[in-house]
């Protein structure tokens, strides 16, 4: 199988003391179609918030994807 074009994350905002933070949890991957006209998204979980963040994998994440 080819390497994913994107990693899919659910992002949860929270406060730690007075500081606002974000927790990023990887829940899947996305692969670009060969013709460049869309993506196939494969999820292991569905974000309850409805928000899904797609990010290109970092070099160290490509080895584990």
C-alpha cells in the first residue's frame, strides 16, 4: 500500500491552568486519488465534534503510518 498523503486528527481544545492548549489524536489517514481529484479517508474513529484535521505527515510519522 502507498504512503498516506495526510494523517487525520481530531483536535480537542482544553485549558491547563490559565493556558489554552490543544490535544491532537490521530484517528486515520487519507490518500490522494491518482488523478489528483479527491481523497479516500480511512478512519478508525469518528470525531464527535464533527471537526477533522488533515495534515501532511512529518518525516518521523511517515515511518509509522
